[in-house]
C-alpha cells in the first residue's frame, strides 16, 4: 500500500518487497487499488527471526513466486520502462447483481458454498419472501446505506444496504425480530472477519430490553451453543462481515495463520444485568439502562480463566492471569455474577471502574520484556518513537523497571453466566464501539 | 472474492424447480486507475531509499539489501529510513523526504 502511494502520489519509482505467502493478496490489492502493474518482489516467508546470514541468502536468492533473482527483479522494477499498458485491468466496472441466477435449491446451496458466501455450515437460502419478512422488522428502507466495511486497513471499503444485511441475516437462520440487532452490528462497520495474520475474532455484548424481547441468554451457557438468538445473531454478524466487505477467503482476503473458532458466532451473548452488582456495560458508555445496544470488540484471541477469587492470594492469581495475556491485547473481564460479587468482597470493588483501576495498576511487566514482544515492536514501539503518549514515557523506563502493560481505557468488565459456579475468564480484545439497536428498529 | 471471480451459473433444470434468491455480496467501489512514476534509465549515481515499515524485523532484511548494493552496485547511494510510526499509518513526512532527496524507493518487508 505504501509503495503504491510513494510511486503514484509522490512520483518516485518504487518496488515493494513482500513475503511469498502474500502473493494473491498483493495481486488483488494492487488491482483493486488501480495499480495492477505496480512493481513488487517476493522473498520467502518468514523474515521475522531470521539471522543476517539467512536474510542475505534471501537477497542473493530467487523470488519464490517467479523463480528469478530477487535483486534483478528489484532493479528491473525501478528501471524497466512503463509499457503503456500499466492501467490494463483497471477499467472494468465491478457490480453486484441483486439476484443470483435462479436454480434448484441443491445447486444454489452448492453455489453459495463454492463462492465462499457461507461459513461452510448449511445456510438458509435468502429467497425474496424470507428477505422481505426480515425487512419488515425495521422501519429503514431496503436501499438505505448502512455502512462500509473492509477486511484490513490496506483494502478498499465496500458498501452495503439494509437489504444486503437482511440477505445475510436470513442465511444465518436469524429470526426476523432479531434484525434490528443485526443491523446495529452492521452499522458498527467493525468487521468480524478481519484479515490479520493474528487470527482475531470479534465479540458482541448485547445490553438493554432487547435481550428480553428476542430471548437472548446471559445465564447458564450464554457463550455456548444453547440459545437461538445468541447463535444466529453472532453467525449473521460473521456472514455479513465476510460478504459485505468483499470476501474472507484464505490466502486472498483472510490471512489468519491459525484461524480462530471464536469466529463461528463471534462470541455473542447478552450481559447478565439482572444479577450483576454493577452498572451495565452500555450505561458505562453513555447509554440509558432502557436503551438497547450492541457493543463490539475485535482482536479477540487470548483467554485466561480461573475459579473463584481466593482470600489469601487472589491478587497474585489475577496478576498471573494478566501477565499471561498478550501485552498488545487489553483484558476484558468476563465475570460470572458469583465472581463479580467475590471481587467486591475481596477487593472492595463496588464499581466496575474500581476493578478496572486495580487491573491497570497491577498488570505490570519489566520494561525490557514488554518492549521485546513482537507485537509491541510492530505496533507500539514505532508509535513510542514517534512521540505518542503514554508509550513515549514508558520508553524512558529502565530495563528492569515494572511498567503498565495496558492503557486504563482499554480494560473492561462484563458480567455473564448462570451462577452454576464462580468460574470467570479474561479475554484479550479491543473494544470498538457501542451502537444503538433502537435506531435500527 | 470479486464478482468476476464468483460462479454465476444456471443449471439445465425445469423452471418450476428453480428458486430465486438474493445475492449476499456487498457493493465494491469503482476501481480508479492510478498513474505510476516514470522509471529510471539507470540506477548509477542515483539515491535509492530503503524504507523500513517497522514490521517483523524488516529492518534486518533491508540492511542486507543495503549491503548488496554496497558490494555489487557501489555507484548507487542507499539511505535506510524507518517509517515515522506504525506501518498501518500513512507517513507523508517520510514520503516528502524521499521525493525531495531520492530517485527511487524500495519498501519492505510488508505483508
């Protein structure tokens, strides 16, 4: 992406070097960015962790995609004249037809599967009648634009309408009365199918009266496959993300190295407001208790869990859990109501904010260890050297000085569970936003 | 998954068994062609910026590229620069420097 910017916008001939597993991604991105003839060269994956000798072998060796010498390709990329057809391939007008060509149910199911329009589980075919029924549960017009979404920061945004969201909601098996919740998720414009190599998933927390209206689960098994609304709202969020952002296909528009099972329904559940001793999540974020909302988190990967909050060593236990999280993904506490009340008993945390403050003050790590994490090197260290706080201050710490792992505003608490026991967990993720469901009724 | 890559087909079955369904895919933007910079006649005597996006040890790779130029094409002047911040952000300050002081650029290793 930056190579195309330097080349096109600043007029400096540029060659971009990528690792070979990104061949299809690079070809696709340059094409849809209007520079299909952009000059790029591939070296073997990985670069990370290789010695100087090994990297020199990459430089002296061949491009694993073309089989030609890497440096020869680089030099040619900077000097080979443009041949006049550098814009070839960018004049086509892409458009999406409203209907799929009619066929038998069996063939259509196969078509949706082959086109990567599903999550590889059976779907409900989005007939006109089913989509119309879904649309009848919102006051918004079918052609109203809901938002724009893309799989990574380096890809183009795609646009989608209320009807397009309805099509995906039908496919997921959602009941029509769930539709305002699904529209709110689409309006978040946060993709549940991010293409990061880190295999992230999304998480959805539903608050307010809508939880009762559509029969969501916030009690026993809330994050498990035991509730139709939780299951299909989460599934719809995943399907609409992949289809409305222009795809989620491994090697092309999805590069999660290991993948993530959380993606099947994006960890979708309701907060147990009735049994929580604290303020609901959406009220913490400026909404009224009577408002219905969805709160979206992305970057969900790491999870730690334990049972109870022990009297003698609870502080050490929780610190151990926090230290075990990846330093780049801030902790969100998912507490069964039993665990929530134990935190009040043990630590006097009579508000979520007090528990969050304690976690912020106690998630500590020696500075040298913190800065050496690869994700911190990739995403935080450059910002620190650019002068951004609070990281630039952390950078001044001595190697063995304990520094805070997370930012206060990135730590969250949600209450969920049926009180069958005091188990609880911490999930590493990034809160994105809370969206009104009521506005999509 | 661009629309031209998707399979749109009709089977040879009777019309009565056919079902009409909606397409679940969103609307892509129109592709806008972008011009490319004219290429150089030669790299001899030119300044080539090696741009480190600060991702996954890319600086170590570029140091080897710089060493290659020093050994194999010593007439080429190389300058290794880091992007100002994280690679996900645009960096017009660095791009302006390259435009003002450089003749060509090599950026990597990115995704």
